[in-house]
C-alpha cells in the first residue's frame, strides 16, 4: 500500500496546479528574456556588419594608396636612371592628381630637402622643407625606402600626411618624391555612399582627436562603433566607424507569437488536469492489482528475498525468508543493523559484507554467511545482492537473494577432509609428483614440489605438453630419463609409470627430481680441469719462449758481429755491385733489432717491466709500416698511414709496440687474402688526445662474428688452421704493460677495427 500512496502523491492535481503557476511565471520571464535576446542578436548583427564594412574600407584605402606608392616608386626609378624629363614629370603628376584628388601636392625634393619642382613644374626659389613637412622625406632618406610621415595640421585647420619615396642612383640618395594627402579628401573620395549612408566615418589619433570625418547631418550616431588601425600610413591613426540609430524590425511579431504559444500551453495544462481526474481512479485500481500479483510471486519463490534501504533498514521480506529464520514479517520489516538474525559473534563479518555491497565489491560467487534462527539454530546461506533502482533512476537500496546451503556445505566439508588426508602424504614428499593424461597430456594432479619445480612460471598451466618422455615409446610402462631446461641451467630426472586414473582413463604417474646441483658440481669440476690444462699450456709456452730467446740470442750476436766486421774490412776504394754495402749495413741493423726483440720478449715472459724510453710515436708507426709494406705489396693490399700531425712524447718500449702494430697489420692482410676481399686496404690511423695516444688498424675484410669476437682474446683460440692463438693475447698484455687499453670494434663500412691507446708522457703532453 506504500506504493499506492506514493503514486497518489506523484499524480496529485496539486502538482499540475503548481505546473500551471510556473507556466504563468515562465510566460512573463520568457517575454522579458525574448526581448533581451532579440535586442542582443540585433546588436551583434549590427556590430558584425559594421566590422566587415570597416575592414573592407580600410583594405580598399590601403590598396588605393599602394597603387599611388608604386607610381611614386616608378617615377623615382626613372629620375634615378635619367629617363624622365621635367615635362614628362609634370604630365604624369597631373594625371595622378586627376585620378586621385586626395593627393594635394606632388613634389620632387633634392638631397638637401630643397624643393626642385611640383606637379605644375613651378619651383619656389630657396624653399626648404622643415618640421612636419620634412618628416616623411627624412624617414625615406634614412630608411632608403618609401615611408609615411606623422599627421600634421595646416593653417586651414585640416590635417595632412605625406608619402616620400627616395631617389637612389649608384647606392646614393639623390632626393625623393613627396606626395601630400589630406585626410578629409581621402574620406570624401574613398568612402562609398552605401557605407557613408549607414555610418559615421572618421580618422582619429591615439588621444581620440578627430582628424577628418564623413557623416550625414540628418542622422544621429548610435552606440555601436568599431575602429581599426590605419598605421601606416600615418602613425597612431585609426579608422573609426559609428553606426546610425535604427529600429528593431520584427521584434513585436515575434513577441506576439510567443505570447500566443504560452497561452496555448496554459490551456493545455488545464485540459490535462481535467483528464487526470478521470484517469486517477482507473490507475489506482490497476496498481492495486499489480501489487497483489507481485506479492504472490514473491511468496511463491523458494529462495529468500529481502529489500534493504541505503541505511540498512529492512523494507520488505518474502515468505521463504521468514520460514528460513522462523520470524514473522512484522518482526523483521523496519529493523536497522544489527538485525535480530545476526549472530552475536559475527557482527563484524556482517558489517563487512554490507560495506562490500555498498562499494560494489561483491564477490562473483556471493557471500557465505551464517544467520541465527528464532529457535536458536543457525542456518548457512549464500547471499547475492542487486541494486534497487527506481523508475526515475534513483538508487533506493538493494535486493538480497538468499539460498540455504547448510546441508551442501556439510557435505563439502566432509569431502574436503577426506581429500586432505589423501594429499597430506603426497604433499610431504620432496620429489615432485604429478598425474598426466596419456591421451591429451592434460595435467590431472600435481603436488606442491612438482608445481615449484615445473610450474614456477605458469602455476595455472592446465597441461604438461612440454614434459618430455610422456608420449615416447608408449609400449613401455616404465621410463627413467634426464633432461634440461633453460639451456642447461636446470636439470631434472624423470621417472614414470602407467596407471588408471579415478575417471578410468589411462594416465602417467610422473616423479620429477631436481638434479641441477649434481650437474653443477660436475660442471665445476670439468671447468676446473680445463683451467688447469690452460694454465699448464701457458706455463709451457712461457718456458718455450724463454728458451728460444736464450738460444737465439747468440746466433743473432754472431750475425751482427760478422756483418759489422765485413763492413769494416771492405775498403772504400773497392768497387762493389750496387746495393752490397747497403745490404751489409741492413743485415747488421736487422740483427741488432732482432736481438732487441728477443731481449724484450724474454723480459716480458719473465714479467719484468718493459724497457721504457721517451720516444716520438710517429717514428714507431713509420718503422712498423715499413716492415709490413713489403708483405702488403705481395698480397695486393693497399696500406695507408694517416698520422695525427700533433707532436707528442710517450714513455714506451718501441720494439714491443712495433711488434703489436706489425702483428695487427699482418693479421688484417692474412684475413683479407683468405676472404678474397675486393680492393683490400688497411688504414693505420693515429690521434692525439688530451691524455692518450690512440692507434687504429682498420681493414675492409670479412669482419668478426659475435662468437669469434667473444673468444678472440682467449689463450690458444685461433681461427687460422696453423695459428697458436696467443698473438692477440700477447699484444693486449704488451699494451696493458704500458698502462693502455686494447680492443676491437666492428666497422660501419665492413671489416673490423683493432685499436689501442697509450698514456702520454706525464707533465709533457702536447708539445
């Protein structure tokens, strides 16, 4: 019956009478508002038309004056070129003044501001422009272009302004052409009648002073005006227009139509009131029937229903809800939280559920709650809440549907306890255990250890299709194997056995154990053995290098001694074939150099400091290039040396650095010959920085692959069939002995670039 009362209040005639009163008030307000809107629209239309006319007039004047400026510039150009005689000047000026009456004077001025001639050809002897008349000429002379002057007032009380165009010949100002305008003539000639008949047109300055005007004396200026800048020509001059007063036009017919419309609306409201009185009784009867039907539907439902307001007050309950708890409807309707069916120990849980419903955070499966019956028993219910929305869209509260799940929950708890006992044994195992369907590979069961080992990244994976060995050799019931994941980072030992799952389908019982730690121990032992073998080879290589250096030292000393003695015993007077003496001298020098190399290598192997000396690095590069030049020539490789011309000094062992450079150039030549590179070339480039001397050996060969680049400096690793794999490692060690850096980069144009840096001499960097 509450619904019937609410509907009666909403459809009451009082609301319609209130609507009628509001309509009358709206009529008066609409009349005033309509008049205001019509007036504003008319004012805006008049202002827009005025702005368009002013802009058009200003543009028209500018275009007209630009044509006169072009005429003056043409005359000035002809005078400067000597192509304009005085007679032609007079005729041209007379034609301009006939076409443009607003131009009062056309004058030719010399460079001293003296008047030479005017449009009549007359000259006032000794007349010199000064003051406001000289302003435009002065500006044009200084700016060397056409310029306008300040407005000024003559003795007749009328305002003028000037246009001056300089006469320039051979970059020298010979004078100027001066045009004198009068503001009132400009308005009289340029303002069309259809603009002057509607508006008061005038020129004003910054202070609001009227310079000239054009208007109809029979009209009166209105309140709508607009002005735009007319600068230049003129400085601080504005073109101003004020529209004349005019009527409103269609205002009265529009207002009359609006009044008629509102009167019709008022009559329609009265007719609706009369009609409402007839319909009200029929509506009340239909509503009573509908409410009775809804009540019958609610009482026939097996699930409990309860309507709750925004504050938690119970608005309505159905028969099933009352039978579930044992309360009568009168005992429940109107209650506010805490309700009588809330257990005393569960008040906090109940309030949390109500807050979740208010915030729209209801779980998808609803709430599982415990309610207290009137007889002292408890009933378990599943509750779903839905917002209660009225027809007007207002949120009045919630409708809660409740299902009795007491017996179902008891059975579920018993089943869970039985299942928990089964899982306790399997979950306590340290090995991973799972059951996989033999046909589909679907994961049927997995204990926590298996999930940790196999499903760590995909805990919700529904199948084990990637688990190896489950579909291989189906005739075997048992299988044991090992496999790896993550490129050898994790190893597993797998054992399987065929069984029949609870559903009757064939499945595999899989036991998975992590053997990564055992594999890592084996890997560490193998790596330790390989490092031991590499160290043994390095020790043997060092001993071999020391022995070779010791054994080669005596033969090289003998060669140097014999070549020096031979050179001394050859008399100067003895004629020998060309180049013999040079060859003997070269043998001695190369033997000495080989001895120095052997000595440096022997000292290097013994881990002594290199024999450092202060040298010019440019000579070291030149000597190394000279040694590699013959090798490059035979291989058809172009050798280019690009040295930085900046002088510097370094503390280095020149023999060892020469060996580094020679080894890099030799490697580049051999790589390009082996790859059959077209147009092979090597560029040896040096650069002197703030603290380091840098050397780059670049080639256009095949370059280095990433896997080779990573192993390039590993001892005994070589890409050559007969290589020992220690050359680049020794080169890097030599550079690091000199406190430098050694590395390789890929070249943008192909090939690779080996580079190293050495520190400049302390306290004596750039010379």
